[in-house]
């Protein structure tokens, strides 16, 4: 008998199991694919690729990429070993087997090959899978697959999509000398972000040598020997590999659990409907991350890194269950996002157009300086900061502090009184604040 069963070993599930164990709960973490290292492989290689790209101005980008591959494999192995040791020390029992849900009524019973697992609380963290477009014909792959194996990078790549994943991959691969074509569904990359930031990023990608095909749809893909021929509404392009990173409605991985049989309310796509504490309609069941329905919380998948959100939700749900003094629900209004491209892109809060649509009397301005681009969005009457948008080296390091500031109700007068650290983007930001309004 456990206090908690967590089904799913991705970042959110691991965070939930670890935090519950820290709070004294007896926890089982169940994931049939645990040994594949999903909790690590989803994000660590991308971070190292971004770091390696900063060195790719060297005469031999191929050597920089080979160095990345060596570092990637070593770091992933070390991180997985450290994670296993950490969970073991916390007392989490990891069960790397498939599980079938047998009972769900004020608790859960799961059947595995080692026997039945029972707990009063079950957290679903099974994630979601992409919905592949019909035109793919088996010739497309996820963008991260382009740098996941041990071979050299392809010479020519077409990336389909305009979101933060596609934008980052296009910039990083181009930094290693890959001929990249980015097929955009809209006029600019990064749909859902601030319009001025989108234009700046589009210009940066073009200057980097990425071929942009705005407002373009893919019609089909055909193989011509090892070459892929991509037919679009803007013409045809040839490449070695085609990556799909479009903004997509992921399909929650809940179908095999047959949750409707137990009376669990689901969306049409199979996401579990939850309240602000991630509780489902059946007592004892909770859901976090991509398998949960976030429609009631205003989340926009185009501007959220759901891996980071799932980690926060995983900790929040068990703190509500096992912490005698649980914190308030998560603040989804000020979730920062970092696009680990080249240059680095970061944002938190509202873009200018979104703020106007919500009825704010907006005061906004952007500034392009030597360190990069910064933009502030504020409420004209109160001076309260509504959003910050950054492009340039160090944007990711700066945005977390800005998220804290926005969450605490920071305003323009307070920002103007802040002493600027000797950091390029920070100085640009404070200079902009002093001239705004």
C-alpha cells in the first residue's frame, strides 16, 4: 500500500514523486519506458546544443557538433544516474512496467506484472503525443531527432512550424552550417508572442541565413532517392531531412487507461478535466502536464514550455495533498519562456496586442540596442508592468527575475529606481523604462 502512485516518468511525474517523498509520503513511480530516460532526454540535449552553437563561429562547425555529441551522451548518462540515485535516496519506488487501471474509487488500484499497486491518490503524468500531419507520408520526424543520433548533421533541412521549438531548432542548426528552410504558417515566427519581438526574431533568422517561407502550407512530401522533395503553396524545395515542429494539438496519452469507464470527465481529445488543484472528477485522481485539460486556466501552448509547467504542477499537486500548509495555486499569468536559439529569446507576461485585447490602456515601447532587443508593456494608469520581451545573449537569465517582479506587482516607477547591473540587456531594459511614459 502506497500513499501515492504517480503514473508517468517524464519531468512532471518525476517532480511529483520526488516532492511527495520529501514530504514523507510512500511513493511508487510507474513508467514502462523509465529506462529510456524520458525525464532527461527531453530537455538536456537541447540545452547543450545551444551552448555548443555559441562556439560554432569557429572555422570547423562540424568539430563543434562532434564535441556536442560527446558531451551530450556523457551528460545524459550522468544525469540519469544522478536522478535514479536521488529518487532511491528519497525512498521513491520506481516500477519500470506497464500498468493497467483496475479500480478508481476514492483511491486507485493498478495491476502490474509484479502484482497490484494500491494508493488513495493517483497522479497521472502520462503526457501527450504529437498529431502528425497527413501529408507527412512517413517522411517527417520530430525536430529533436535531427541531433539525437551519432551521425553528422544533414546538409539541408526543412523545418515545418513557426513556434518556439521550430524557431530554436532553425537557428541552432544554421549555426552549425546546415542549410535550413523554415516553413511558417504565419507571416512571422513565434506565433502567440509579442508582434515586435516576432519581427525582430524574423530579421535575426534571415540574417543568420535561415530561408523563411512565410504564410506557407505544405502540400506533400515525396522521396527522390535519399532526397526529400517538399511541395508547398510557395513552391518546391529539396532537402535531406524534414522535421515537423508545428504548433500542434497534442493527443493526451490516456486512451489505454479507459478512464471514461470509471466516470472520469474528459475532453473530446482525451485530456483529463481538472480543477485549480489538478483534481479530476473522481475522488483520488489528479492529472498534470499535457494529459490534463488546462482550458480553464488560460494556457496557450504556443507560448508555454509545458515541460517546465508540468514540473511546477507536479510539485504543486502533491504539496496540496501532503503539505499541512500548502502554497496557493500556481501563477499562470507570469510563466517565463526561454527559446534557446541563437540569439536567445525570452518573454514573460502579455504582449502589446494581447494586453490591448484584454482592455488595458497600454503603454508600450521596444528598444534595439547593442546588446539586443527589449520591450516593456505596462498599464498606463497604474504603471504596473504587464509584459517583458527580450532578444539577445543573457535573455534567459534575466527573464526569471522579471517573472518574479511581474508576479509581485512591479511597476514602472519602481523599475526606474532600480540600479542597473553591468549586463547588456539589463541596462537596455532600465534605459527603456526611464524613457517610457
